[in-house]
């Protein structure tokens, strides 16, 4: 588990991370989302002891990172897939990490297998594609078989096969009961991968919610199809709904729920061919939550002005 309490980091007068309090729980994938400059990377650095908080604290399995004995056995992180020595062979890179962290050599073959790199282990990292480097970074994170995993932008620059593979791996790590924190800008991907979401903007936590609750909370529309859409469109508009034609055929209806739409159609003898509630995408929800914060960006916050 990762526990942050009032976690704060200021650089000069700028508060990059602002009193964050959250828990990242085991057995589920937690997405860490925010616009550029929101404070995600700073928070991750604070979690991993790469930087010190100005105020507050963050613990991994009950301890600050720097107090962990054998940290690679407790937390694995992918921060920058390029942060490897290009001249080294992939297997040697992992062997070196294992030896310097008191991890059995046998783990190297295991993590190469798990990340699909068994055949590539003898190759020098300098010749790896971005996707292979991401896999190697994940192999290094898994080396100590840690309970907590933190991946910063793990799908950046990957092709669809690579994205599909990482999604499966991340889900399987959570299913094994591990604590998994993933930062990403790719909302559609996060919607498929994360069970829980933390949304940051300007260093502040704006949402800490289950994915299902978040996308159910508001927005979305109902897709309605009938043999001839125009009469129903007129009736629904008269009842106060907003109705827009769908590109091919059908109506996108907001302002009435499916039961109200069905009742209107039934009262007027109109047979429905389709009635599908469509929740908003995570991207729409994300914009709704973060837009007010970003619009406010033009004005200094009181704490910045001090
Ligand atoms: N070492 C530093 N010195 C000064 N300011 C910093 C430092 N590191 C981060 N910042 C500032 O803190 C804020 C948060 O940056 P951070 O990199 O954590 O955001 P992020 O959410 O990871 O952004 P991105 O999605 O663009 O990577 C930004 O305004 C950034 O300029």
C-alpha cells in the first residue's frame, strides 16, 4: 500500500504538490492522471524517495522509501525506459541489478520470460526499440518480486500490440494482489486498465474515485434508434431533451433517462430498435474535472502570491 498524508512539495514559491492525502490500495490498478505540470512526476519522485517533501509524508508498506530494507523487493518502478546503459546486454543489465540488490540470479530469466524478452536477453540495449526498452524497464521493476509497482507513462510510444500486452500485464499484477500505480495521459487506455483513479491538477487532488463511479457520476447520453427517427426526436425535444442525430442513423439524447425515452415512445406507438445508455468517456469526465482548475491558472493562487 502507498499512503500519502498532506504531501507537499514547493520549489521556491511554486507549490508543485499541494497537501495530497490518498491511499493506493493492493489488488487493483490505480490510475494517476493530470494535465501537464499537475505534479504527477513530482509525487512519484517523493514516493520513491528521489526528492524530499517540504511538508507531510508518504509511506510504502508503512515506511518511507528511504527506510525500506531491500527496497527493490518491496517496490518496483518504471520511470524512464531510456535510463539504461545502451552498451549493456539486457540480461547483464538485469543481472547487475539483481547482484547489487541481493536478488537471486534466477529471477532474471523469470522476468525476461514474463516481459516477453527471453529471446532478446543477449542483445545490447542500445539496439532496442522503445517498446523493448519499456519491457526491459518493467522487467527491472519486477525483478525483486515487489508488492508495490509504480509505472510512469508505461504505454508511451507503444504500438497497439505493445499497449495490449502492457494492459494485460498490469491487470495481472493487480490480480496477484499487488499495489499498482500507473500515470498516463492516455485516457482511453486508462479507462480500460484502471479500477481506481486519482486526478491531480496544479498539485491538488481533485478526484479520488472508483473508475465505474467516476464515469457514472454525470454526463453521457442515450443512443436511440427507431425505424424512422424524426417523430420520436420531435416528441423528446418537446419533453425537454436535447436530441442530436447520430452520424449513421439514430439519435443521441441527453436530458431524459432511458425509462423516460421508452415511455414516450410506447405512449405514441413507436417501436424502439435500440436504447443504449452511453456513459461519458474518462476523457470527458477528466476535462470536466480539470477545466475549471486550468482556467484558474491565469490567476495566481493566494499561496503563490505570498
Ligand atoms: N526540480 C524542479 N524545480 C522546479 N520546479 C519543478 C521541478 N520539478 C517539477 N517542477 C514544477 O512542478 C510542477 C509539477 O511538475 P511535474 O513534472 O510533477 O508534473 P507532471 O504532472 O508530471 O507533468 P507532465 O505530465 O508534464 O509530466 C510543474 O510546474 C514543474 O515545472
